[in-house]
C-alpha cells in the first residue's frame, strides 16, 4: 500500500503546476469581468493587475505539506521524520478527501498567490488523491476481501447473524476483550504507572477536539464547493 500511496502522491504533485496555471487564469478572468461590470456601471475602479503563477520547487512542496503526518515519507518514498511531533492530520485523512485548513495556510504562502487560488489547487490535489485512493487502494482491497470471504464460505447471511463468540468484560466499563499482557482498558500493562490503570484514554478531550477539527474542515470544504468563484474555477479545470 505504501508504494501505491507514493505513486498516487507523485502523480498528484506532478499536476500542481497545471492546476495552478488554470486556477490563476480563471482568477484573472473573473477579476477582468468584475472590472468591466464596474466600468459599465459608471464606477471608477483601478484596473486589476494580473496575478502570475510561479511553479513551486520540490522544497516548496515539502514545506507546503509538512504539517501533514507521513507526507514527507510518502513524498520521498522512504522513512522520514514529520516536522511536527504530533501532527493533527495525516496522509490517510487526505486520501479520505479531508482538506485541512493548516495545509491551505502553508500552501498559500508557498504559492505566493491569493487564498482563492491556493484553495482551488488544494481542492484539486486532495480530490485527486481521494479518487485515486478509491480506485487503486480501497476497491482492490474490497475485491480481495470479497474473494477471501467466498473462499472461506462466508455469506451475507453469516455476516448479519447474531454474534455468539467471546465478549468483553464490562465490569470496569471498557468492554475490551483482554489478552495476556494487556489491561481491560485496552493498553499494555507495561504502560501503566506503577500498576495503576490510566483508563481508556489519558486525554478524554482528544477525540472531541479531533472531531471538532474534522467538522470545521468539512464545513470549509462545503462552503468552498458552493462558492461561485470555486464553481467557476472548477468548471474550467479538467
């Protein structure tokens, strides 16, 4: 899977210049139309100065996506440390179509363009990753799973029948099936402080904070896809 992800990533970064030029042309054309409408209505407004697209270098690309966990390793095709010790977002999130705001901020500075152009390019980049991941990773994995189930004689009825196997012990409120060397909280006994169980998580707010960040990114993505300028840009991008 790692090789496939690197291949998808390389192809996506190879298309950034194409998307950048098209997004910049659409941006300049929209500003010209706005200027003409203003002049035709009798208003005096300054003539817009055309924006130019500057092809980013490989170092620019690395700086632009460094806030994403695992991106440096995927880009280089070999193990590499992340810039941040605990990144909020990972490459797997991009493959699922999530567009982090932190990446937009980084890319906007790298591209040296208005935010709307960076939004268009990033939207195309993440969209390409999502589409290719679905085609080259998720669908083949689903086909392999279905083939394995057929080999094992597992039918749709088997998967919907009532579960009769072992169940977790809920006496401590966790419900995990405990294996040798592990606590019912799901953590290794070696991680416990002086034998004391830290609980299912040491930071109960972590999941809520990540969910909130995910919702913020989804709201941004929906807003961007519904905005007139983004629709105009996407209509002119193949």
